[in-house]
C-alpha cells in the first residue's frame, strides 16, 4: 500500500516515518512539509539517516491523494478539517492525528478547541482499537485518540463496565514527557523550565477532558472525571495514576482478573501483576500500554490503577499505524513489533 504522511516534520510525523519504514506491507509515497520542502528527511529526523532516502515535499492534498492509498494527517488542530474532505473525494482512507474529528459533539469540539468546525458532516470512527475495532475495520476516516485519553480510557474502562466504582468520582493524575508539547519551541518547554521541575497545567480545562468523558460515558452516562496533567522532566512517556472509589467489596487480585478478562487477546495491552508498578521505560518506543498496581485501600474504599504509554507511539503514531492495519486488513501488529528500551 502507498502511504502518504502530511505534516511529516514534527514529532508524530517523524514517528510515523520511523514505524512505516519497518512496515512490511507499506511504501511511503510522500512526506510533506512546507517548512522543510526539498530537504532530506534525515536533516530533521537524524535517526532515519540511511533508513529513508527521501526528501520532504510541499504538495497539495490532491497530489498526495493521487500518490497514496492511505494518508496520515499529522497537522495542528484546525488544519486537517480543511484537507480531509479533499482526500476523501479522491477515495483515500485517512487516519487523522489531530483533535478535529474525535468528538461526537461538534459544539464540544468548538468550545474546547476554540475553532469553528468547517466540515461537521464528516463522521470519523474513534481510533481506540481495544474498544472500536469492528467499526475501524469499515472506516474511511479514523480519528486517532489523544495521548492522555488513551492512557486514561484504557486505564479505567474495565472498572466502569464492571460497575464496581462510583463513576461520578474518578480521579486521573497524569504525568507526561516534554515531547507531548510538540517540536515547535516554547518557553515552557525550555530545558531550564522542565529539568528538576514538575508543572501542573490546565488543571480544570484541558481539552482532552471532554474527549475522555465522552467515550467513557458510552459505558455509563454518569461518568465524571477529575483530570490533572503534569509536565515532568522526561522526553517521552505518560504515567497515569487513576483513583476510583469502590461501591463493591473487592480485592486487588480480583481487579487484576477484571482487567485480564477485559483485555484478553489484545496485542498491545499488558496487564501486570497485583501491586506491580508499570514503568515508562518498559514501553518507551513501543505501542504497548502497561496497566498495573491494582491496589485497594480498604479503609478509604479506594482502588488505584496505574497505566503507562509512550505518548508518541501508543499515544499517537503507533496507534495510528495500528488503526491503519485494521482498516486495510493487515495483521494488527505489523510494523509495530518493537521492544521497549529499559533502563
């Protein structure tokens, strides 16, 4: 299959190129960038030297479509909504990594992203394979989930489905590496600001919160999540600690079994042992999500679950390729068989 990547110079674009370069059934047909048009890819992504002998191109969406069977749009929010309709007109399948098509509610998108949606008629499938695999198989457009939502939704969905927690009191405390802020330089991401520091941000208004609640409310419409993200001094990775308040008397081993049953057969979900703590380094560079801890605080009727992902892989580009594999009927783990780097 011919694969085009629109917006290939950023972190998620670079990860797409890295993963697709290892994919047995795909050929990268074009990698676009207005800023770096004409430059060799390894000038921006040095780890791809002698891996991809290509140059960035500045192409119109129509030109990308004629050279591709499937296209990834790795662009800032608000841009894909202008491009995806053109790609669809040319019969191309699309995986979009922005927030433009993630919401069922257009008004929610416009409220949290402060953008007017230009093509609300396009209905994408939410690209969380563990929950929407059968719909993804038939999709023309897949909206790749956000990184924080991936770690939180997969981290708590089994408990909501099992109806053993108070769904109105879910607390998600997340820590993300600096690469989550993107490749564009920002003062808050300078080394001197990140190193030896932990910075909570958008503690009550992060735009991933409504995305998280919208999907979890498919299990129970009463779901309410308190979500606080933090920037921590690591390059990549997300660790999420989820606090839930129990309405049933259960043990940690029982909770573990709930997760094992829910994710049985899932190629990229690893359920750890009771009281085993997931590590960012165990999933670095991989498409895995590790879920563990499963501690129960009997005195406070509380359960604690911890999940970790690589924000650029399972939280973005790896999940996007996983979605492409499902859409095209490939083996789901094709191109995604990398092993984590630890320590």
